[in-house]
C-alpha cells in the first residue's frame, strides 16, 4: 500500500516552514523518512518544484538543485 502524495507534501511543507534554511532532495528525503514516509527521489523533487512554484521556496542552485525558504513579503 502506498501513502498519499498529499500526506508527504503536507509533512514536507510543515518541515520547510518550521526549520527554514536550504532544502535539497537528500535533506527532504531524510525529513520524510523521519516522519514515517518511504518516498522516492522523483516524488521529493516534484514536491520541491511544487513548493517553489507556489512561492514557498526559491531555487538558489542548479546542480545539485537546492532551494531556500522564500522570504515573506
């Protein structure tokens, strides 16, 4: 049985807002595993892109891809 992607996204979004700072695939993967999820890298990357598209994260590096919590306006 697979867990809903919305649950992974919600847990990662909460962690990003709680801890701030830089986020990449590995950091996100560890965070979600600590929260009891078993995500795949491609799902993590999609969630990070979605959060960036929603304005929560700003892409600051391309290779490796890293994001930073966006500053409130």
